[in-house]
C-alpha cells in the first residue's frame, strides 16, 4: 500500500551551489510544484512513496515556456480527428495520452491526444478539428507526466535517469479495496512511451482496456518472476480489473495491436492479468501478427486468451490460464502456437479449451 504519499526531493541549482530539501505531506503532483530555473536538477526518491520505484533525476535545460514540440501534418477526408503524415522537428517522446495539441491552421485549441502511433506518424484527437489541410503546423505540450513535466514555473523538466518502471509515470499499485487508486491512464502512458517497459512489483487497478502496439508497446514484469511450467510461481507484476457496479468498460483487459495501422508484435512477459469472472469481458484479446504472451497469469475472463483471427504467428507460452467463464483459450487465428502452458478450470465454452 502506498498510503502515505510521501515524496522527497533534493533541488540543486547549478549556478548556486546550495541544496534545499523538500518534503511533501500529500501525494505529489509534479505539475503543481514550484520547481524552476534553467539548469536545475531534481532528484526524486519516490513518486507516490519513498523508494516505490519512481525515483530518478529530472533536469531543466531550457528557459521557461519552451517545453513543446512542433511539427506538420495532414487532416483530410471525413475523419477530422486524425492527424497523419507527421513530419518536421517533432519529438515523439514528448507525446502521450492527454498531451495537448494546438494549431491555428487546423482550428485546434488544447485538444487532447486519445491515441498515437509513432511508427505510422499519426495522432488521434479527442475532438474533431475545425479545418482540414496538408502540411499544416501544430504543436504539442511536452508535459507527458512521466519523462517530462512542466511545473507552475513553466520550465520543462526531462528525466535523465530511469528505471523504466510504471511508477515513473505516476502509478500507485495499491489495488485492491475502497481506497485503491485507478492506474489505467498512467499505465497506458507508460506503455505508450517509446522506451523500455520493465515493471516493478505491485497490483495495479484498471477500469478500461490497456492497449499495446508492436514491439515498442511490449512490457514485462520483474525478470524471473513469471509463471513456470508447473504454474506454481505467479508474476510479481499484477493488473486487476475493477468491475465493481459495472465500472469496467471494454471488451478485454488487454488489447494487443487492435488499432488502425498496428503492425503486430506486441509481447508481454511475466504479467498477471486478473478479471472478475463476470463474463463481461476477456482477459487478453490478440489482433496482431506475432503477438506473444509468455510466463504470464491469465485469470477470470470470459475468454482468457482470445486470438481474434487477424494475426499469424501468435504465441502463448509458459503461462497459467485458468478460471474462465467461457473458454480459457479461443483461437480463430490461422497460425497459433500454444506450448508449455497450464490450462485449468475452463468454463462452459465449446471452442478451443477443455472444460475443467
């Protein structure tokens, strides 16, 4: 449990050799902090709690008001919410869910990013643009809440040392119970970030599907902590769906490569995904080519692993798949490899797994 919400930071101003120590008594919001100045280093001992895995060093090397990235793109046809063909000096590492987009040419003011694909150069907006056009300039607020943030002083801080963990993106990992914090958005921002994704232990509550796209969206629990061939050892990184009073909205806890332009190849290793046994949603739905689940624990979905038919070379290895409402495994894929798994206590489905 991360109930105390302590963060300890050391603030070092390079131009002045002085150190000030800050202690914040509530869960910190880095964006509301007053850190500022060019050449300032912040050393975080924890994000939601001391030593919770969210530590790291953030550095401001810019002047106030410059934490944005700009580029050019095209909006055309009937879908005025999709920017395509993005080019120019555009930094994709500054883009995450809820990043704010502005463009005079497109008639966009503080429109939020709801999806993006760096490989195909596309951004999906929450609200349709007022105008279409080709090669139109736009800007994105560089504050993504993880690898960079903008405090009240408007200076841009970038993370220069990382553990690559989900805590660096503001997760809590305090599932489950009435005081648990929802981790859907920070987990998705972490998965979307163009970096390695190496989780630290904890149980993380979600109320909507997580999505991963390609190899860049792959993520892993702590090494050597996943399911073994006998299914005895469970992962230390767990994700649990909160469906209290129908709170969970979506078809599956994890959707692999289920977005326009996704090329496939998303992989998860040593991850636990726990559905609620209501039968209202699956645990994992795989759509892409060469999607992979390995060393993981899939529990309590309508179908625990559902290969949706579009992908080839989909693989399910060394995992514990159990307690589905329908089938533990249901595959409509043309080429699907299932090896060294423990499959148990399947529900009453009629397709691809034995009733257990």
